[in-house]
């Protein structure tokens, strides 16, 4: 997936599109559950990738950039439309956390399917088989998306969670950082791998252990 292996990236592209679409759907669904139908009315509360694809961020950058990084179209959320029993900051934290949590869920599903495959149809998920490449890739991609998006850097999902946890007097100052989100995100993309590689590898290892447990159950 790294470097300029175009063929390898083409294999990863459908996995990336599926994972990003599920991530954005989770944002839209959680906002809708909290009373905000903005994303639903915009046609974003769907698993159809066509509703979420950003040509540059979802296709071109993952395929051709030196660093395989990308994004989908952000889901519109209007915190003013949340239910009255949900504060804006809490609602935004919930909708933000739904994205990484959805990726963890998808990674768990991939691990369970891999384990079931090893148990019931080992030839289907033999090393080098398309099914194994897809499931392991789906696991890796979603673990990486979940951990990376939890970094407390605007505009990543983790920044919304931090904003909710901060004392009210500091929240406005935190939100002012969002105007510099592009400048903050560039160094994170370039050098953030060192920050997240440990948690990513640990979670990936735990899910592989889950696959082995399912295979042996």
C-alpha cells in the first residue's frame, strides 16, 4: 500500500471506499438518532459509496499520492437541530465518535469472518487468496481509520470529543483552532504515523487473536 505500487493500491481502493463510506454513514445515522436530519435530507444516511465519494480525497490521493491518505465528503451536521436533552457539544462528540466506532465494528466483523473462514472453509481464506487479502485489508484499514481519527487534531473526530470534555470557558478557544485545521493536519499526516503505529498494531494484533479464537472455537 505504501510507495507507488499502483497495482497494490488498486486492490486497496475498494476497501478504502467501503470503510470511508461506513464511517460517514455512522456520522449521519448518529446525528439522525439525536434529532438532526440534515445529513439524511442531503442523501448521506446511506451505505451507497456514491453518496460519500470525494474524487480527490477518496480516489486520486489514495491512488497517486506519496502517502496513501484520503477522505470522504464530510457529513453535514447541524447541532442546533439536536434534541433539547442533548447539548450541542455532547451531540457533536457523539456523532464524531460514531465514525471511529463504526470502523472498529467493521474491523471486528472482518476478524470474525476471517476466523469463521479459517474454521469452516480454510481453502477459501488460504494465504494469498483474494478473500484473505480482502478481510485482512479490511481489518487493517478500519483499525487505522479508527485510531487516526481519534487524534485530538481539528478537523479529525477526536477534536470534537476533546471540545466536549473541555471546560466551557475553553471550548470557544478550542473551536478557534478549526480555522487552522489544514495547517494542523498536514504535519499529522506526514509524521503522525509514529504516534498511532503503536495503538494500531496493538488493536490489529488483538483482532487477529479474536480471529484465531473464532477459528478454534
